[in-house]
């Protein structure tokens, strides 16, 4: 079966649920695959643990949650510790290298770069760190094309922020490729 | 022409389904994890000439929709567990006064404020027994975003057809999950209008059984005047304690749903033809169950799924028929065994009922169901 499972994890307020939604939208609306996005979060609006899960498949998707994760984004040390254990052998772990300093060990490929710092200093706004991360996840997972993912990003953000998000997405995509060689 | 598609959340789809069904009044009070319904309705209703009102609390919201329904509107409220508890007095009022309305309740952890962001399926009994007294109950339990859209439309139709409150109860997973949805064209899904009186105002009685078990309902403001009360009533709507009238009216109110169970009850049969173990599931849990059935089949176990789409009236007939044929039932549910009680009642000891009950805010995963399937001997 073609089932591919992604988890975007970190803290509330980092925009990870949005990143998951855009990934799933790219797959289901633009790529012609099927996708389900679900989420879980605590009662806190900011700061509590937050995760968004995306399942992508060529066929109908029954169970909407992670069974064995193919690709994990961890934007906090807590998330990296908590979720790397069910990462598949040969899977991908993407971490923010400033925030996750104790890198979990396992039979998966780890890609690290300063995601939030890239958004803040290279793109110009910290708030688009989730789109930088999304660009990186698109590059590392290959589940949707760069073009389709970008379409999904641009159709999900307000008009005034299109260029900012385009830049964030590209930067994340490129950085991830550079960091994974 | 290709149909309109979108990537939506269950709650957003519910609001869109209500609009398709002609809902023109929403009264509510926001509560996690149902608030998105109110958000969408507050934006969309004014565009179609409808009214959105955020009330002071949940029972106020229930009162608002009952009043608006009596004035001819198609009405919706949305809430979650604690809000459902607060609405109960007036849900009973809607039942006895026979007022069409749709109550959309997202099931989260309970009792009381419980776990606001955690999924649950523990309100299914509340849908039938939450309000006191004998009364009809219809409760739909969708399992996908598309189905939530369609079941909300069906809920409006059933509420009009049977002149009674109808509940739609997705669990938090279905309500907050996002999937692709394909919108039907206008007219593609039937939308039932309210049965209006055919007699002039002076001859009109709001509970006139000469028109059958579901008498026509006039709209306030249209020239028809009638009395509405929560007391047991006569055909003209005024209170009575006359034994034979009260008995007949109570029986009719329950009968209008029970006698039409076949018209109301919907379900899905998955790999049941030769199934020896039947997983009975509803809502998001049925998605885990389908996965588990597929895994079990790969391992040579004859498993199947009976998916409940209409929780009330309960599919007694179907479960009774299965009980005589299978080795056992497995029931995974995010409560401590509510559907399980109904299954045991219907199985009448002919087949064992093995439950997987989870109330920790985590979904029931397919592995748990596969293990339980293997326990059926």
C-alpha cells in the first residue's frame, strides 16, 4: 500500500497545524492523491504540545492517525524525544538545529538546520518558520511536487503575504536539500 | 462541468451541509471542539439572508432555535458535551412540542468539562436518554468529512419529515479532521420542505392526527395561531391531563420514529458476506476498524465490519440477524461500553460481545482491534 505518514510536531503557536493542512491540501487538491489531516493539541493556545498528522495515499485512507511514521518534523526537544520512537526505519527526521540539541538516535535519516532562525534572518519574519519547515518537508519526503506544494501554500495565505510565503517555502526547500547531502 | 471541491474540516463541512439544506437560523454558544460550525455560520448566514445569533448560554441557544423553527426557519445549533447537558431541558421541549431542529454535538472527553480537545464517543446515550421522559430520538454518527456534510443535510430532512429534534454527533476526530470534499450541485441531494397546513387558520390544530402521526406545522407570523407548551397536550396544543389523550399522544410521538426505523436507520456492511467476527463501529473508530479488518483478512481471519451510521434508532434488526450467524462481535468505542450495552441487548446471548473501551483522549488504534478480533473463538 502507498500509505505515507507525516507528523508535524512542536509547540502551540508555531503554526504546525497549518503546515500539516497545507501539505495535505497539496496532496489532495493539487497532486491528485488522497490525504487526511488531523491534529491534537492541548488546551493552551500557545506553548503547549501540538501536533498535526498527515496521511497521504493513492487510495482511500481509513485510519487517519499515524501507525508508523515515515517523516517527522520536530520543532521542540520535547517533540523530538516523544515522537522519534515510532519513526520508521529509513524514515526522515527534520529538526530545528537550534531548538533540538539532543538529537535522537535511530535507524532514520536526520536533517537539521536552524528553521526558525532561517525564517527570522533570511526570510525576514519569524512567523513564516512553519512555511520554511513545510518547504523542507516537501523536499525531504517527495510526496508532492514542489510546484503543487507551492500552489497549496499560496492559496492558503492572505494576498499581502504571498511573496513572503513564497520566499519562506523556497528557502526551506533549498536548505533541506543542502542539509541532507 | 467539474464539481466544486475543497479541503475542509468536519465542522466546516457540517456548516456547509446545513446551508445546502436551507438552514437560515443558527443559535449557539461557542465551545471546543465545535466552534468552527458557529464561525462558518456567522460568516455565511448573513450572505443568504439568514440570521446568526450567539446567545448567552447553551440553553438560551436551544430556546432561540426552537423559537425560530416555530416561526418557519430551518434551524441549527452546535455544541459539545457540557453544552449538550445544558440544552437537555429544551431538547425535551422540542420533542414534546414537535419542533424540527438539528443539534450538532461534537463528542469530546467527559463527563462535565472533561477533556475539551480530546476525542470521545461518550455522548451517544445522552442523545437518547439525556432529556427525561419517553421521547423519540434520532442520532447520526458520521465517519468522514464528506459524510458529515451529507448527514447534516439528512438530519434536516429527518427533522422536517418527522417533526422532531435530530442530533448529529461526530467525535472530535471526525469534527477536526480535514479531507477533500466534493460538493453536490444544487438539487442533487433532496432537501425536504416542512409540511405546511392545508386547512385555513380557523380550522388548524398543531397536533391534528387526522393528517397522520406527523401533523403539519404552521409558521408563527403566517396567520396561523396556536398554543405551544411543554405540558402534555391535546390536538389543539392546549394542556391536558386526560389519561387517554396523554397516553395516545405519548405513544404517537415515539411511534412516529420507531415505526419508521427502516426509513431512518442507515449502516454500512464491510466484508460481512462470510464474516465470522464482526467489528461493530461508528464514527472515527470505524476507520480504525476498517484498517483492522483488512489486516485480519490478510492474516486469514474472516473478519468484517458493521458500521453504524444511525445510532438512534439503533439497528436492532440488523444486529439480531448478525448475532445468529457470527462467532462474536468486537466493539471498539471511545467510552466505557455504551454501544456495547445495545449490542448485548440485541445479541440476546447468541454471540459474545468483546469491547475495547478507551477514555484517555487517544484514538483506538487498528492493532488493538486486530488483537481483540483474535480473541473471538
